[in-house]
């Protein structure tokens, strides 16, 4: 009887890491597109480690070499996945150089496998860094891939992520622990002062051309702006002014005539601006990135 009880206890203890650690989900993001087999190759490597892994896609339509957008899409998506999910993010114009290959564990319990080239900027700020480890390629590299220098997404990141997600390795076995710091991209953080809110345009709602900011709804509330009221919106690329108009705040697009410029709070609860049933980005030649700024005032 004691033997049976002991075996049951051991079985229960063996399940505890599954609840606290990796959960067998791997999510891929890249700037590869889907025109060739690059994404499929990464998934093939992962399934070669364990055919029981659940593989998901964040996006593979990051504009080529656009590290900033890769950083934002992670920020936009990672918190909605369960703790223990492993993300692979490959936007790596410096592939083959001395930039570090890392796995960052966020304070929310998510793992990000990526080059440390700025991609982790927003996650480090918003979710926090629990620990970072540098990938030891002597252990965590696809067998017989050493002669390849330009596809770390397949040979290093997908392979390491799969081994981590499948519990072939522990987080400690990824490689040596690093200081809790990452390469960061500079941008205008959201700030409120003297009746004016300043922020960044981190990304577009690409399907519709709407412009999203990093200004939270709370700062718009500080301005005292409610739906139906008007706000002045200014947009700058560097120091060049590209837009300066007064627009009406709405809850939904149906509250404004077709073709009108409108301000609204988007699905991430941040201030945004659009042309109702039009394309704001194309109309005003406004785009996104760390060098784009937006100013909102009454």
C-alpha cells in the first residue's frame, strides 16, 4: 500500500513542472513571409525535436529588417498566451555577426527566443525581465548545421525553442545566465504634461491604415476628452510636421460620416486616429516606427 502511495506521489510531483514551466506551445514570428519554405523549415525542426508540440504563428509579415515592428508585435501578442509559452522571433539583419542569441524569461512567465538586437525592447519594459540566458550553440544547435551562417532562425532559435518547450532541456541548460539587460531601441514614451500628451506611433493597423499610438486611454482621460469632444492631433516624423488637425473622438466608426478623420481608443486601449472607411496612412503619408511622434491636446 505504501509503495502504491509513493508511486502516486511521484507521479503527481512529475506533473508539477508542467504547470509551472513550459507548456509545449511554440509561437513563431519572422520577417520571412510565406513565399518560400523558410517558415516551414523552422516548424519542421521543431517537430523533429518533438511531434507533440503545438506550433502557432504570430506573424511572418514583419517588414524586412524592421526590428521595431517585431518588438511591437511581441508586445501586442505575448500577454494573451498562457504562461510557459515559448516564442521564436526572427527579424535578424545582423545574422552571423556578434549580436547575442538569447532566451528571455519575462516576469509573466513567457520565454522569448531571439537575437538581442532591440526586439525585446517593449517586452522588457512592460512585462519585465525575470532572467536572460545566452544560447550555448555547442549544445543547442541543429545537428550538422555548423556550416550555415545565415539561418539561425532554423538552426538555433527554432531548435532551442523546441527543446525548451518539449522539456528536452531546462531553462538553465539554454546557456550561461546574463545580466538582466537587453539592447533597447529609443522612442518617445507616452507622457502627459501641461494639458498635452506626447507619444509614439509604434505600428499601423495595417489592414485599414489606421494609426495606433502608445498613448493609453488614461492619459486621454487626463486631458478631459470624452467621446463627442474634439482634440487637436499633430503628427511628426522626426522634426517634420505631417499632420495638424482638430478631429472628433468617437467610440465607434459608425458615429462619424464616411471619409471623416476620427480619433478613437483601439483594442489595446490606446489612442488612435483613422479615416472612417478610408486609409489614414496612405492619405496623409503617415507611417510608424521609433522616429514617429504624435501630440494630442485640446
